[in-house]
C-alpha cells in the first residue's frame, strides 16, 4: 500500500480518539493577551504563566486561576524564548544576543547578559545554578552563571543553527535540535563539549526530555511525526504519526505524557510509556507554543494569530 494510503487509514482510525472542543466545555479557557504570541513558560512554584510577544517586545504574566493577564514585562527587541525557575525569569532576545534576567517576585530587571549573536532558546539547570542559551543564527551554546548573572563560557557551534534545547539533568546532557541537518546534537554538560548527533525527522525544532527515563521527544516541523529518541543510547527508536507538523511540545514528568501542537487545529497527546498517540483535542486554531504545569497538568497553548493563550485542563 502507498504511504498516502497508509496515512489515510491511520487518520481514519484516529478520528475516534479526537475530543472535540464542544465536548471540552469548561475545560478549555482562552485568555486574551494580544500580539503575536510565541514562547510560553510556567512557574514551577506559583503556577503563573509567561507568554512572549516578539512584536511588542514584552512578556505577559497570566494568572490561570483568574484567567487573565496580571502584569507585563518590558523586554524590548524581539524576544524569542523564556524559561522560569523558583527565583528568576530568563528571556532570550536574539537581535541583541542577550538574555535578560528578572526577579520572579518583583518582576524587576536584574541584569542583561551577553549570550552570543542570535541567542534564541533557553534551558535552566537550577541545581547547578546555570542557564544555557543556544543560537538559531550561529549555533553557538552559551553557559550563563545564574548567581553572578554573567556569561561563563561559550561553546563553539556544532551546526549552523540550533533551534531548541532541553536538558537531561541527571545524566548531565543537553539536546539541541538542528533544523538544517535534521539532527539532535548532544552536549556533555560536564565536559563542556558536543559529543554526538542523532538523526531524526525533517526540520526538528521543539525538544523535551523525560527526566526519569532519559527519553527525548522531538517535534519535526516539516513532517507529520514526532521522533522518540533513546537518550542514553543515542538512537531514534520510534516515530509517532501526527495529523500535522509539530513545532513545539512539552512533557508532563509525572505521567510521561507529551503534549504537542501537531494536532489538526489543536493538541495531540502522546503516551510516552506506550510510545503511541493517546488523544487529540481540536481547538479550532493553529496552535503555537505548548507548556504544561508540572503540578496541575494544565496545558497552555499560544495562538499567534489571535493573540490568545488557551488553558486546557483534564486532557
């Protein structure tokens, strides 16, 4: 049977698992923010949600319990990514090649740190007191000291540009997607060097790690599947067919559940333990970034076209 025929059969089979928006009444709440929203992050302590708007150079702070914007942070430039821990908010600003650090409680700007030309994607290692920033323009990998808020070192680029970064904290590795080479580049954090590559799908962008198992999930933005990589063994072990290309994903660590924007105008849910598609939710929009609250399991999705963040519960 042709690939198209197989895809048609699988798509038909998946239809039964789709949860329509109408059936999710009370579980799907849109929050109007404005702008062309891109990256999202959830505070692991307060549960506040941070949404980046590159067009206005700002970050909206959303209280999910009230379903409204409670504050705005002025960044300037065209911010691209955000990462949050218990104490600080970090925002990447590619035009200036910097990472801005804000205090989580007061939202006061603490420092602007040089992170290399085009620094665009972030990851935090709170235990080690380090922040990592990769460049989608040059592929460089900056290591930032979260205590002194200064650049500690700059690793040379393994590839032309790195789109996303995720950390395996226990095994001390960083996984960085390389869209131009269809690979995930592996950095040994203790050695401070890139040590290998894993071939995945076409134009990989979003990446996340399940910390306990070391499994790496990759959103391939130019093909209808999500790649599953055995991180410790550095091999792609499986692909999961999605309804559309995915550019973003997030892992709920407690359940090893992956949420991705590779649904048909909505979200897809992948069971990480069974390594299979386990559900879909139509939101009626073409979603952007995805984030998940580690405690409540609420999922947050940006809609860049309409300037909203959708709160999805019990999915």
